[in-house]
């Protein structure tokens, strides 16, 4: 198949960054706790925006937030947040930036309580991806009972910017659900 013959999900643009993300990351089952942590934080940054906006800024987030290592993130002060608010490579929203610090604290509390983040996240789908069979975007939900439950459980543990819609997008991107369209070559 040539590049032109590859059929992807309809939401993928011609942007090479987006194509690479769709082809190599989105919907691939991810079990690494730190990668899951990074993604839940980045999904929260997306709130009210398109994913491509965050994707284009992801490397700067990784640089500014120590590759999403929670132990390092919690060392950030409000003075650091003020500095980050000036960084055009980030989404300059105080609540969103603070949520990454808050989420790192929640993640470390879970770890301290011997609660593995990956095990916790995957428990919502009994440890294996849910395979959906959608033909187009109009069929795809923005949230489900599972994402509602995940959102509530994350909030109870102290996470923020983890509403049900954010959790469903997280589930799609991390492969907890496979929402590649039926016509997509990744299905």
C-alpha cells in the first residue's frame, strides 16, 4: 500500500505529527504507569481545545514537567508556575498547569498507598481493551459509564481536570478502548 492508499480514522488530518500519533500511539494499549500519568495530565490540558494543539506542545510539556516524573513535578512552586505561564510553548492556563502538580501529588499518594496507577486505570476495563465497531465519528460517545466511574475515582484520589469526557479521550488514546473506525487500517 502506498501512503495515499492508507485509510485512517476520519479525524486524522494531513499533519505528519497527527498521522504519526494516530498510526503509532492512539489506541495502542499502554500499561506503563508513568506514560499513563503523562497522558492523563496532557488530556487535561486539552480541555476546551483540540488534541493537535496539545500534541504540538507535548515536547515542551515534557521539558517543563521533567518528562512527567511525579517526584520532580511536585518540587515546582507557584513561582515556577508564574514562569511557566509566560511560556508560549505551553497552554498558558494557571488552573491547567497547576493540575499537573496536583495530579503528581495524587499519583504519589496512590504509590505511597501501594496502589499501582496502571493496575488502577486498567481495572475499569477488567485489564483488557474494549473493542468498539464504529463506522464514523457520529457513533463515538464523548463519555461512557466507565469514563464516568474513572473520573469519579480519579477525583476522589485528588486528581483534577479529569472529567468524564477527558477520561474517555484518555481511554481511547491509551488503548483501553479501541475506537479506530471500521474502515481504518489500524482496526
